[in-house]
């Protein structure tokens, strides 16, 4: 005789449903799935570069040439104004301007992270983080083109290099991580409030003059701490110091790691909270 089970109780029926993922879990899944689809954001970044310089003979190397001219021109003038030797100032200026160009470009383009991908976001269900990876990857490609200047400057001025170049690996990782959370944060803010983009543009111009990019941090004298604790300076210092064969400032790595941790944590919390609204904001 076959026994027939009775109907499920409401408690049993509810228990069969899988638990609903939290917002933090969904945000982390978005970041992870976007990262493993490297072929997508890499291809999109290459496409952006190709379209931007379509019809140009030198392509992105126009940036390399213009940066080289800028370094030679500014280095010749400012080495006299700052009363320093061109042999030490030129490499300092070259690396500083190259890294700052990356920082400024990522920050400015971060505001358009989701806006430029409006049609894709509203039609194709892909992780939002792919658009942030795309912006960072695109600017790393441009950074690689402009970095061609550095070996030329180091060889011309006979700057010795050693095993300190290994420090560029964690420094590049910091550039990428900070670029990603900046793109996510400013991308969400600009998608919700369009006034953020011009505000960021003005802020970047102001920060350039307040950061030791073209002038040494020693010029601050007793107020040197204002430069050492500037997170934008710390980003440049951890990249510039290994290339110039000198140790970074004592507070550069601690300040940079703290800045990265705080920025990443705040951005992740906001991304988890408002990720589902991005498609409506754009």
C-alpha cells in the first residue's frame, strides 16, 4: 500500500526557497563577475583608444610627443626658477607629469563612467563594474604610451636604476585599485547629480597646483607635512621614487594604503546601496 504525503505546511513551503542575497553580496558578485570578464573590458578599452585616434598617424603616441615637449619646456624654465639642477629636476618633472596625467584623466573620465554607457546599461544585463574596469584599463594603456619617455630621460641624465623598480608592481596595483573605486564613486554621483562633473573638473585643476607635481615637497619647508600627507602626492611618490632610484617619503605608503582602504570601503557601501538604481539614473 502506497502512502500519500499530505500537503506541505506554509513553514515547509517557505523553507524550500533559497535565501535572498544581501546587497553587499550582490555588489561583490558584480565586482567579481565584471573582473573575470577581462576580455570584455579590455576589448572595450582598445576600441575606445582606436576610435579616439582614428585617422591619426601616431595615434596615442601624440600624447607621448606632447608630453616630451612639455617636459623639456617646463624643465628648462622651472629648473631655473626653482634654482635646481636640470639633471635632477627633469626626471622628477617627467615622472610627476606622467603620473598626474593618469590621475587627472581617470578622475575626469570617472564622472562619465555610466553616462557614456547608457545604451548598454539599459539594454544588456552585464555587471556595472565592467564600465569602471574599462575606464581604468583605457587610461593604463595611455599611461603605458607616455611612460616611453621615462627611459629616455633616465638614460639621457644618467640616472641609475636598480632593484627598486620592483616596487612599481604594488604601486601599479594601487593606481588600478584607486582608479576603480574612483570610477564607481564618481560614476554613481554624476549619474544622479549632473553637477558633479564640472565640480570635479575645477577641483582637479586646483589640486594640481596644491600637489608637489612640478615643484619638490621640500619647497614647503616647515609645512612639508602638507605635501607628505597629500594622497595625490603619495600616489606619485610611490611611482616616482623607484624610477628615480630613491626611497619614497616615510609616510607615502601608510597614507596611500589608508586612503585606498577608506575610499574602497565607502565606495563599496554606496555601490551596494545604490547599484540597482544606476540604470534608472542614467
